[in-house]
C-alpha cells in the first residue's frame, strides 16, 4: 500500500540515526480534500540531534509499520533497507575519542542522506554538515488511516512534525507539534536549543469543512478552497491545529 511505503520512508531517518529531528528554515504545505485525497510537502532544513547525547542512546526497535506494494502485498527487504541496519550497527560501535565519534556520526548522517534519496517521497536530500540536512519531500495518497511525518518506529521516541489523525466520524484532526516550541517539546533532550532554529511557514489547504482551527487570522477562502497559514518561529508556543469534516466514507459492498 502507498501508506506502507510512506511509513517506511519517513521512519527511516530515525531508525538510522536514533535521533531527534527538528525543522530549521522550511516551507510546508498540507492539502486535504473532502474526498480524503491528500498531498504533503516539506522543503527546507532538518536538524538531527543524536538521542545518546541527551539520554544515553536508544535500543533498536522492531518495525511497527509494514511495507507493501500498491496492491497491499508484502515486498522483500531491499538493499536500501538493509543498508540502514548495517550503518546503524556500525555506528553503535563508534570509538570513544570525541574526534572519532564525530567522524563516525558525520559518516552515518551522510549515509542516511544517500539512502533516503532512493526512497519514495524524498525528491532530494543532502547532508551539509553539523547535523543539518536539506530536504525536498512530497507525497500524495488517500487518508484511509492516519499519517505522520516524520515517524520514529521505536515507540519510545515519537516526535513527528505533523500528525493527521483520521477519526471514525468522518473527520480528521491535523496537528503540527514540530512547527512550534511548546513546553511539552522542551522535555525532549536537545529540543530547546534545536528549536531556536525554527523558521518557516506551514500551510493547510482544503475544500472540506473546517470544524475548528487555532490560527487567529482564520482561513482565506478563494474559489471554494480554504487556506490557513501558520508562521513557525522559536517564539511560537501553540502548534498548528485544525479539525476538518470530510465526505462520508463510501459504504463497502
């Protein structure tokens, strides 16, 4: 399934690095239609902070989202997927000397950029040093179930930039905790310093009914479509949030 591909693609960075990712300068757009079709883009900087710097590292976790083809059939693990595991295992044995550890970390992040460039959704990704990646990500599909970006498959650490929660009453709740510097996020190791780099715009575009949203400027309506824009800075305390009402799901025969 498409969502299965999305799940692995966005989980891959955290699986490889065992780290916390936060936005830098970025432009991101989420379009959700009443018929449940959607598209999401993220273009800009992403900063990586190794979790071991704050909490002594993470253990390896099992996959919680499977990958399949477009018909939902399971696919064998690819060479790219295998490279994630191999690189992560090598990184676990990083030398103790600070200069060697930094060199190993930089090599690990360059390997991540190369691997991600082969994954669906990542149109381009490059590592430019000092924990900074330049990302151009775009994906589209149908909201048959919830969508996260990015997603850490290790349940212990899950701090996505964006969460789209599909609810049973034909509504979706959109929340973007990564695009704010709220008090909950500060409890994560490394988050306060990294949030100081936050500088971007998140746009929600929809033709669905907006049940609620937390932007004081409200929505702009043009040609039946509604647009809400949130500015994200280190001073932004409230994460972008909205609830949309979708068309009823078609009955299964």
